[in-house]
C-alpha cells in the first residue's frame, strides 16, 4: 500500500498529512488534481462494467463470437481440463460467483518449482513442521503457486489462480491472527 500511495504522491494525486486525532498515524487525502480526474475514472469504470455485462450476456448462448468463451468451451472438451483446470463458464457479474478481484499483471515467465513450506493457512513452517510465528507466504514462494497444488505437471499460465487463492487464504489468516 505504501508503494501505491508513494506513486500517487509522485503524480500529485495524493498528500500525506498528520492525522488530526492520532500523532502516530498519517491521513492520506486526494489532491484537487485527483478530484478533477474522478469523473473520467467513473466513466471508465462504467465502460468496463458495460463490457463485462456484454460478455456475461454471451455465456448462455449456444453460439457466440466471444473468443474467450469459445476457448474455455473448447478446453473443457478434454476431461482432464474439465475436472481440474478449466472453470465452468459463468457470468462474472453474478454475485453468487464471488467477488471480482482486480490484478495488475506484468508479462513474465518463470517457474520456481519450490518455495517455502506452508500449512493450509499460509503460515511458513520450520524444518520440524511447526509454524514460524508471524511469517506467512502466498503465491509461488509458498511452494509453487500455493502449496504445491500443481506439482511438476503444471503448465505456464496456470499459477495465477493458486497464487490468488493462497494470497486470499494467507491474508485471512493474518487478519484472524491480528484479531
């Protein structure tokens, strides 16, 4: 979060000010420049939502021209992918499908084929199997995309789901530990 606020400050979009009630804290406020940009950002958000809604309308159609939906349907023809790799096509804006999570991706190819041993809560384990207090791991560092769930048969591009899932799990564990 500090990196995000640093970036906003560098662009003149946010300011850190002393918190009025707590000397230990800093209040982050938007600048006038940022407030002028907000209407355009709202418009972009509405345009994105319209695009996602248009994609969602294609899901129930037997014939569609949406390349992503066609690729998912094609991949699900193979039983192995249908069972463990490729999610059933669903509407992204359907509340029962879970929350939407925004992720900024940078194109990069790598495989760690390992990482730190973790338990199911993302706690890093010592060599004797006991948790190391206060240390959590998620993603590829947590054993190949989240607990080693893909193993050596994984394919490039299959790690993101495990990384997001293990990050969410570790985040919840940290929140619970902090009370």
